[in-house]
C-alpha cells in the first residue's frame, strides 16, 4: 500500500504524475529550443536564430520575378478622317513579349480595311495623311510583313468594326509618337489613307 498525503491521494501516483508533467515540459522545451540545420543556440537572450520555413529569397534575388505588376504601360491613338471627324480609337497594351492592339472604328465603308503603324507621327489631312510616311520598320528590319503591319479591321454594314490582335514585331516604346493609319477598302498600294492618329502615352 502507498502512504497517503494530506489530500488523500496516493504518494506513488502523485509522484508518477509529477514526473509525467516534467517530462512533457522538458519535451516542449526541447522543441522550442531546437535549431534548424547550421544554426547554433546561444545563452544570450533574443539571439537564438528564428526557425524559417518555405522558399526564401536569397540576397540578390529579384522578388516576384516574371510576374505582372498589374500596372502595364498603355498607349492610345484617336483616329480622325480627312474632314477632322473622330472615327475611331486604338489602345496598345503590353504584357510579356507581346503588344496587344484593340481598334474600334465607326463611320467607315463596309469591308476589310488595312491597318498599319507608319513611321512619322504627322496626320495632316491636307496631304491625305501622306505626311505619316511609310510603314514602320524597327531595328533595321526590312522584310515582309513589315513591323508596323497589323491585322485588318472588318467594318460591318452599320459602319462599325472592332479588332483585337497581338504582335511581337515591336515594343511599346518603339511606337510612341508614330502614326496609326486605317486605309480605304481595297487599298493595296497604301496610298488611300482613310483615317490617321498619333500614338501617345495613355492618360
């Protein structure tokens, strides 16, 4: 028989429970005091290296490399015909290696209209937009298709048309200040220019 303490509990049982509590506390202390590999504990307060989990950026690493910032640069052009009326708008955005072009036009003849970026940012109606120069070529490119060649826009019977396309033939910073030209239906030599707009930073 075990001797009784003042509370009436068996001394042996009480001792066993105390030992169990101390063992558990010791295990918890061991976990809290544990170190990751290559880390060494110290007796100085607050200097034990923290335990870090997961992939960590190393000195010199680019944080969030390859991700979109959500603030992609944009440019736009308002198209006007030779009478000075607004007949469309184009937006240029960039993500990764491609530039996306979204063009909306109105008040044009039905059919397929050629769309090109021209090398000079001058849209003079008095010259029939010849002031916009030739099709844009970048980085010494001389072949076909030309750098400034974009997807044609198909205008419906109601005079409106929309087209969205992507290209890697140029970068956004290579078209700022250039002209976007929409040609008349059936214009194969690039001389019948229906509308023109200078490409500028979108505000």
